[in-house]
C-alpha cells in the first residue's frame, strides 16, 4: 500500500497495556496511521465514531465490544479486523463477511501455552500428582503403598484427543516427548491422513473412550457440542482415567463428572468449567480427585507479547499485499474454527 491505512485499537485498557509496550507500539505506528484517540473500549462515543468513519483497520483484543451491524455501518471504509487474542466468536458475526471485511486471529499463537499446559496436565495425570498432593492422608506414604489411583506411569499410555483443532494438533505433536504413547483422535471433520501424518489415529468417539488413560478436550463450543462428554460418555472411560478440559466448560456435563469423581472412578483437571467460575458450593471445587485452575492455560503475562507479535506480523503482510497466515473465513466460522 502506498499510504498508511488508518487504524484504531479497540480493547480494554488493561489489554492495551499488556499488548503494547513501547517497542510494539512503535512497530504498530510504523505500519499504520494512528489518530487520536489511538485506543478505545467503547465504539459508541462521538470520538470513537469519528475514528470509525475513517478506519480501515481495527486491532482488537479482550474487552472489545461486538462489531454489530450498526457499528459496522459507522465504519464504511473498514477492510480488516486483526484480533490480538484467540476466539473472535464474541466479536464478529455474519455481517462482517457480508461486508467483505477480512478477519484474522492470534489463536494459533494463543494455542501454544494452552497446548503446553495440556501436556503438563497429561504428565501430571500419568503420575496422579495433583490428586495425591490433595490427598494429605496418602501424600507421604511413598509410592509403594499408594492404591486406588491406577498405574502411576507416563510410559505406554493411551491419550484421547477430542477435537483436532489447532490446539489439539499441537498437543498431538507435544505428546511425542512421552515414550510409547498411543494417541487417538476423535473429530468428525478431521482428515484421517492428516491425523496420521501428525502421529495419531482417527477413530470414532465411542471407540476412543474405553481405550484411553487420559481424555483431553479441544473441541469448539457449539450448540451440538454442549455436553459432548456426558454421563454416558464418562461411564465408558476406564477406571482411573483422567479427564482434562482446556477448551470450553460446556463440553462436559459438570454434574455427571462430579458424580464420577466422587465415586472414586475418575479424575479431572479442569482449566475451564460450566459455569465459569464454579459456584462456591460446586462439588468439583472441593474434591481431591479434581484439580481446577482459573482459566490460566491461555496467554498471560509475557505470553501476551507473542499474540501482539503475531498480529503485527499479519498487519505487515496485509500492508505489503501478501497473503494472511491466520485469516478467519465464513467457512471457518460455520465449523466453529474461529476459536
């Protein structure tokens, strides 16, 4: 492009501060024209509407208001939305594609810490470390006296991946560090050859469940995936299996999972829950066979800089008329691949 496009940063103030240190802000300013105000978290104020009127690019993240039809009408020259975070599902809708506006996401960069967290959870699940630590009566008895936890091992185990998403694929790749691991994938939209090239085997969910030591969820949140793992599916898991969820809490029937953990049959490591946060009286909060973390698997702290770098790389490609690497299309949207 011969002239710099007009851009507006749309996100919460804490998000803006986390994404843009001095060096990254300087890089942004080198790529686009930034008028005042540079940043907003409210697209309905007179000053924001004035900026929208000229904006060709929106750089968004957590805290950005939804791009409704009315707000898009106020941005007649808008060509590109660059999302510095993961899912754009709460940000954009069909109106964006009807207007020919292109959308990118930093979900691929955000997948890295989620996959790393998942690998750590799988390794901890193999040794049942969080659950032994929570069971103070047994924590110091020594490995020779531990019973009721299954095989405390990370060798020769079978891991089931539900959802061959960008995170699911990264987890499959990271699992190669564990010797002798068999990786099964359940995803009705996955290509068997692509799954095989990644080092896993594509099977039906019903076939996967009774074969796994660890079940890790990476499916999108859709109407048809709500309670994808319910009482029936949990009942098909082997004794001592661990359920890991770093995707969306609604994929699991929380009551059914609590019942299985309370019975002593299953274990769970949950970074997302339904509802989120869990009520104070939820049985999942206070059971020694359940580890709950407060949605920390995604990018936090210095990891947020990786999202910004990813976004600025995309902006650089767009201004140079080069192909975008992480564009979200209407087809991705329909399949729930925007998350």
